[in-house]
C-alpha cells in the first residue's frame, strides 16, 4: 500500500510580544486573506472571543472597584 499524502494548510507565526496588537492584526489579515469565503465566519468568531474576554476583564474591574469602595468605607 502506498503512503497517503497528508496535505496541511498552515501558517507559521512568530509574534513580537512588544507589539501584540500590530502583529495579531497582521495575522488576522493573513488568515482572512487565505480564506475569503470564510471571512465573515472567522471575524464573527473573533468578535465573540474578544467580546467575551473584554466582558471578563470588565467584570473583574467592577469587582475590584467594589472591593476598593467597600474597604475605603464609601457607600454606593
């Protein structure tokens, strides 16, 4: 039996963590350029993931603010 060819479509990425926004933006652009038919699906998925991450950060900030207000004796 002949070996079966394995075909992968991959993108090797190195990010400069001193400029994450710029590099992530370039990666996203490269991915959607390689998948034009799935552009909306990809961007929608990213929108949901980013929205969830931001909501988690906001929730934590609100908890921290409430803790700080409670410990300083402020009344809401």
